[in-house]
C-alpha cells in the first residue's frame, strides 16, 4: 500500500507525527519513506509493506497527513505507476528536468581517450547548445585484453573540460562501488564543475550489490541499461533495486537485445517498448541507438540507420538519447565504427527535433487519454 502525503509536509508537523505514530503501531507492517522533489513541490510517499490486504483504505485515507492511498502491485513498488496517472514523475538535477515529458541528448565519447578529443567534443556540444554528454572512463569489455578505460586518472580533466564548456551533466558508466567514491572525490576537487549520472551498463544490470550501492548513495542519479539477454520485467526489477535502497532518481535505457534476429545490426532494436516502460513505471526512458545499431551504415535515402533508429525512439516518446560521437572515429579506442563525426552533430540534432515535433503532434492528435469520449 502506498500513502501519498500532502505536498511539502514538514516532518515536524503534528499531522505528520500523528500519521506516522498510527502507522508504526500497525501490527505486521513495516514502513519505507521516499521523498520526490518536483519542480514546484516535494511529495513524501510512505510504503506500507507486509500484510496490507487487511488494512482499510478508508481508515488510512482519513489520517491527517494523507492526501491519497494507492493499492500497489508486488513489482516496481517505488518506480511503478500502479494505475495512478497522477503520480509525480521525474526529478531535477543540475538545473535540468528529467521526466517522461522532457528530452535530452547525451552525445559524447563512448570511451575517453585523450584530453584533445574530450576538449573538441565538449566544444562542439557547447557550440550546438547542448549541456549534457556521455564520457566513458570505466569500460567493461568482453575481451580482457581490450582497452578498459583510463579510469580515475582521466576524471579531473574530464570534469575540468565540462566546467569550461558549460556542460551540466556527464553520463558515466561505473562497474564497481569504488568508482562512485572516485567520481565524488574528483568532482569535489574540481569545485563541482558539473554533475554526473551513474550509468549501469547492460553487463551489470543484474549485479545486485552494485545496484544496491548506487541506490544507497545520495549524490547521483542513475541510468540503468536494459540487460541484453534478460526480459524487460527482469530489467525493470533491476531498476527497482536502485529505488528500494533510496535512490528513485532513475532513468531506464533501452539499448537493443542480443539476438541473431537483429543482424546485421549489432543488437535487435527494442525502441517500440519506450511507451511500455512509461506506462509501467514513472521513469524517464532513454534510448541508445549507437549500441543498438552499431554502425554508420547509410540507408538508400542517404540517412544513417543509426539516425533512423533514433527517430523511431523519439517519435515513440523517448526522453533521453545516449549517442556516440567522436572527433576522429578512426582513432577511437572503443566502438569507433559506430561513432558519428562532429560535423554531423548539427544535422543529427535537427533530425531529432523533427522527430520530437512529430511525437508532440501525435500526442495532440490522440488528445487526453483520460478525457471522456
């Protein structure tokens, strides 16, 4: 059972204290609280766990601090919608709004290679008005002899360049709890030049101890990539691990499924499930066309297949795009063949804008789904 309290309620308020005392006295019931910060107000949600079927919704609703009560399903307890369209979605971070209505482009280096390329990449982002990027410092690889990323060594100059070029948020994959501390230390030493979204890669989707660690830390939002060989339900439950530990600032990323049926693409593109994730959960949904398609191949119409895949995700309502660019793809240490070139960034963004306008027009055509016919 989920209790949504009155907006901006103070924990010292007598109504809150009375409500909490009543809930704590319920036999066989444990309590978890989450605070969701919206653009104008904060909402406190209290989850009642245990034998809640015997509880009266009317009795709980009558408690002085409670605005409404929702019966929740067993899965996605924190992140799920639970057939309640009015539940607050999204979060604010570094002055940017991440929700199921927003759209952000995180273009950048799949793997950081050298200072020069980082500077050129961020300069191009700034010139195109972008404030977000992806920068891979830690790179889990299938081949143990392949480049594993520069790790903590590159963090100071990545964050320095981000601050210099007005980049607000860097999406950065971590593979070990230690990396969180390394990022925090480097950010502090940079004067908090930017923010970081901790990315959980597809190989770590079910690394539950890593998920718990990222869920417990209070500093950074998380972006969880769908596992390439597990079901959507299993991946959404992995995201719930993050939220169950306290971090409900979670973005879910579709990045293609490992399947021979996807050939000749690197993975089978799964962007048709953007609206499905938005229906089942409150998470913003990201797409990663670079790792889905895995090439720069041109279609007969002169548009790269990776751009066609991007448009498919955006017209389906995607809220974030994670896409590989590189100043010199032929010199990239990781995934160079799929990286777009800097001179293509302007056209890529115009293409995204067209797809986004198409999505908004589609929404307008169908109107309010809750309106009477």
